[in-house]
């Protein structure tokens, strides 16, 4: 309800002041069948309410670009991880649980591969794009390690560094819905679980080829 109105104000301000727009985005607008290999050319067909809003916002930007009124780029990230990160699922239910001596949690299937973008890489790359004239009027995937891991393998890396036993508790859909009655953030999760019941590969080769960026490995 509020975000499109806010975005309209941002676009109008950029156009009025002849300012460039660098928009940080995610992958919610991609078609469910694109999740196993997402590129900048993947079909836009969001399967969720959150994705529909993302599609609308991105289209608002691209419409102004197409009309020649705005110089803008969209920089997309996969799910992310990194230090001091309170909004990352893998940090919140994986790393922090292991650190407390608990089992790490994972959604739906811990043996499916899942890309994660390292937040310092995303920050550097977004700044680099914003300062590159010929990067505008395009969509870019931010640099993400192509050697993707399963949820279980990711937890194993954390456990190794923490020197604790690697334990993973997989949360099925019914449990996520049940816990959503008591935990507000989990109430919002069921519609996004299609991202965990299949491989999720975020391909950032376009960026890496253009900028020769040294992407951080998961290890």
C-alpha cells in the first residue's frame, strides 16, 4: 500500500533534480520455474504477494527509463549473509542457533542448493555500478559465489568455524505455519517457501565478466 507511493515520490524527485537512481532489489519477482537458475533475463512472473509488489516497483523504474526521463539501474541480490546482519535467514536461524549450542534450523529441504550473496560484496558492487556510466538502464545481479552449497553444507561451514557439532533441524511447512501464529516474522514466510523446496541458483556472471570482480567464496 505504502511502498509504491514512496517509490513514486523517489522517481519524481530524481526526475525533477536530474539525479541518477541506483535501486537495490531482490529476486521475488522471478517466475517459480526460474529459481533453479536465475539470470537478469529470467521471466518476471512472481508467485507471491511480496513478489507482485517487487514487480510493480521495478516496472515503475523501467517505465521511466524507457520514457527517457530517468537514468537508473537495478542491482539484484540473492538471499544474503554477512556479519552484523539481523535480516539474514541463514544468520538468524543457522549461525546464531549453532552459536547458542542449539541445532541450526533450515526450511523445507536442507539438501537443496541455495545461493547467498555476501553483504560486503553486494555493497562494493552496488557502489561500483552506481559510479559506472555505462551500467545504467540495465538490471544487474550482484556478485555471488557460483559454487553453491546445500543448506546442510552451509551449516557445516559454520559448525566447523565454531568448532561445534553440525546439527540441522529441518522445518516442514506445517511447522512454519504453526510457529507463524506466535512468531510474526515466520507468519510472512509460507508464501516464500518455494525458494527452499528446490535448488536456488543466482547467476551473477554478467557482473563478474564486466567488472572482473573477485567474489568472496562461501569458505
